[in-house]
C-alpha cells in the first residue's frame, strides 16, 4: 500500500511569517519592493523577482544568522512531523525560499534532518548575496525558482504515489492541481475555492495534525477496494 507523501511549503506555512520578506524589510536596499510589485502584477516570474531581491540584501552572515534566530515556526509542526513519521508518511519541504534560512531555522527546533528543496543562497562577498536555482525548470508554469510540480512527476515521483500539498501561497498553485488533496490556507485556500480543487482548509498544523487519521483511513479504504476488485476479476 503506497503511503501518502506530504509536500509542505515553508514560508508562511511552517514559518509564521515569510522569512525572505522579513529579510528584505530589514536589510533590503531600495528597489526590492518594485520587484515585488512587478511579480504580483505578473510582469516577471518568481525566479527573476527573487534573484533581483536577494542581490539587494545588505547584511553580514552574522547579521543574517541573528535575524533568522528570531524567526518562529508553527508550534505544532514538530508534533505533525512526528505523527507523519509514525504513520509512515514521507514528508518533504518544497520551498521557493532560501535553503540556508530554512535549514538554520529548522535546526533550531530539532528538525534538522528533514529533506529540503529550495533555492540556494550563496554569500557573494562582504554584505552581498545571490541566489542559485538548482531546482528550476525551463517549462515551470509559474517561473518559480523551485518548480514544485516536478516533485509529483516521474522520475522524482513513483508510480501510484499519492500526494498531500500543504501550503499557503502562489508558488503552491500548480502542485495543488496535481495533488490528491490540499491542506490550504490564505491565498492557496482562495485558489482552491476558485478552481474547485479538493482541499481541507487549515489555519495551522494543529488542524493539519487532526486530519492525518482521515488520510490513513482513506488510504486503507482505497486499498481494500482495489483488493476486492482484483478478487472479482479473478472470480
């Protein structure tokens, strides 16, 4: 029986605020908000926006680390991770944010072993930073730095693998259309309502945690139905 695979966004989903936005507000040189406006109006893609914004950061590594140390995560997320592990559900963090920031924040909360896919933050000189995009795809529908849709398709995904997408924003729209179920909040919830995607509204990981038993029940029911159909075909 194939387990559910949980694909989880980071900024605004696991973290209580968008970490990249918080860095830009504190350390960004003028111009980052104009790039944000261009992205929101659809004039540029997420990847171009993020690359330009990160190039405008003006901070040392110690200042960056100090700021990241102040970032909070959903207090129920560690319990959600533990419950998913106990249920045999693989959990992958897919983010269009910064790998260094995610790794540092999760490590502070004892979650350093989680698989993370995100844009690669590179120190590019004193008080200078740039982004690399090892998980970008030229045909990504949202022109994101991390093409989340790729993780629901071969060769990354296995045949018959079932997905739950947990997210809150525009970078999750495409993958939400490929997942069997979406745990949605904020902009992603609005998108699911507008497009009729199967979803469960969640405000936090307490609510997501309460939904895990129903996933296991639905998986067991699907397995029993497939067994019965197989038996009938050989009757």
